[in-house]
C-alpha cells in the first residue's frame, strides 16, 4: 500500500446504501462452493465497504495476479497509442523488424496491434508452448513462426503470446520497459508504490502474467477504469481508450478444460473479458478485478481455485440484491467482525518429538515441488521448527501460528504440527496463490502443491527473488 495511506476511502456498507448481509451471503456461498479465497474487497459508490483477507494472507501483501496482468498491459498499449507512438493498425513485423524470423507466413506478416489485443490472430490454441519450443530465447520470433490456419480477426483464441508481443512493442516505441512505464504513468500517480514483476530469463517482464499487487491496488485499478481513466484531478488514461479496451471486439468460445462460465462467453475486449454485467480482468486460480458501471461497483479478489464456474457469478447472485438495501448498523458490525476473523485452516496437531527428524524426498510424483532424493531435516526450534530442504532452503515453521522466513529472497509463511508419527507443514509462497504441503513420515518426505504454479513445479524457483523463469515446455 502507498506510504501515504489508503488508496480508496472507506465507508460502512450501510453508509453507501448497501446491505452487509449481501456480503455475508457471498462469504457463505464461497465457503459452500469450496472456493478458496485469499482476499476480497468490495467498492461501492467509490468507497470500500467490505474488505477481508484469509490468514495468513494480509492487506499489505502483494499477490501474484497471473493473467489479470494482461489488463494492465492493455493500459500500457493505450498510453503508447495516446502518445502517438503506436496505432491499432501497426503491424508486428514493422514495429519489431529485428525480431522477425525468415520465412514467416503472410498471415503472420499481417498481424496488427488490434489482432493481438483482441486475441484474434488466427490460431486455434494458445501458442505459448509451441512458440517457446521454436525459439527458446525469443518468444516474439517463436510466436511469428507458429501456424495461423485461420484468417486474422475472425476467431478469438486465448493466447498468452499475444500479450508478450504487445509488451515488447510498447517497449520498442516508448523506449521504456513495461514496469517502468506503468510505474511512471499509472502506479506512482495513483499512490501504488509496491508493484512487483516476474520476468523471463532475459529479464523482460512477461506482460501476460507476473504482476504482483495488493488487493487494494487491484480495486483502485478497477475504480480508475470505472471513472474513465481519471484519478483525482488527473486523467491518467484517456477515457476513449478505457471505453475501447473494455468494449466487446470479438465473440468468445468456451475455454479448454474450463466449465462453460457464462461470464467468459460474452465476448472479449482488449485484454478484458466482457461479463454479463460490466467487464473484468481475470488471472488463473481466481484473481479478479470486476467492474460493473451500471451499479457503481468494483470487486477485487484473489485466491487459489482451479478454473471454475463459481465466479464472478456469485458476485451477481449475492451482492446485487443488497445494493439498494442498506440494512442496519448491527448488520455492519457483524460483517466487520466476520471479515476480521477470516482464515485458511491451520495445521493441527502436537509439538511432537523434541529431537531432529531426517528424511529423503520422494519426488517421483508428477509436479513434485522437491527433487527426488532431496535431504529433508525437521528440527525443533522455539515452539516450532526449522525445516531444511537440501542445502539452500531453510523454512521457519510455526506451531499453532504462522511464521515467516525468506531463505532465497521471497517470503514464505509456514505452519505445521505432528499428527501421530507424521510431521505435516503447509508452506505458503505468500505473495502467490501457491502453497506446498509437506508430509514427513518414516524417513520419507512427500511434498505437493495445492495448485501447481504455471511456471513450473520447483519450489526453489518460486522462493527465489527475483523470479526469472519461463513456462515449462515439456
């Protein structure tokens, strides 16, 4: 959060004309549907009326946004266009001529900023894996080498590569890297001073994923969009770009391996999804920035759920009926108490033996966070444990509490306990949706992710700062 304080003003639900019971109903439905949330913030009529974090997640922590990052890249494109440095009709091959491989197709040569923004480049599946395989050191070249069987502009196919290429085009025409541009033009004027970015091996920001922001910063971004790009007395983003980016440009089809969520089947803008109500930016495992202009409503949420049909539909179902029903002061009080007590379940059990326990990791399972044979040591320490994984990673684990450590630069929060003859610990990579459950029993340690990071399963990679990687291309 900004050193100057909160980004958005606060109000009680009742003070903004909204029912606290509606927010309580949303919390009930999330629990009933087993939707794991890490944070929720509801902004109505310009004021935060409800905010909560499920411990160990907390207000000051940035959270990995995954593909919600794409919506911020869209704003960077709009800034470059408003500065006269780029246009919707500019072709990739003209803006990035030094990254065009020999022998690409005529369809690849015709691809423009508009086609990339609307993800209508003529492919039939996400090109990311193939593009990395074709050109491991340059995704732009790899993307241009992939096949484009359909005419550009005719079909939407969700494609991470398109946003990566857009980021590089913005950087080329502005002479700024994407994080620096957004810091100067968006984040710093808004009072957001903590934006963090994951990067590919070359050092470039992904653009299609990798931005970390606090929940309030995401909500403030939604409020900026709702206000037509205006923040206070400054027009940070041209209103016409906000309107264009959040308008429907192409029909959307069901995403592979997803439920047929009606809020992803209403069309696609420029790196924004058109919803049944308003529009939203979305990132894997439940990262949302939802904007509903008709109700003067913004909802920001983070979490760790697999692709689901629960959201954003539960927002409509639960919150809309309460938007014109202010309820009572007692309702507000009960909601505030409930929001303060949100928590993910801690590991329960005893303090166990008072001596160190050694094990070897069984890393044979697919997507294991640990390499097979990794030495694991569980050592009692001051009402908790120090867990050593190999030679480099030492993690503080609390008993009945969460403890924080940063063995390789990125913060980890962990809690654990002995359950009979098994030691169980939950290890949160706390600025992401991801955690590892470690079970040590009879000399063997088994680790598993709650949801596997899209940039690969190695725990060591994801607790190292800065994170510089690329998606696996197995």
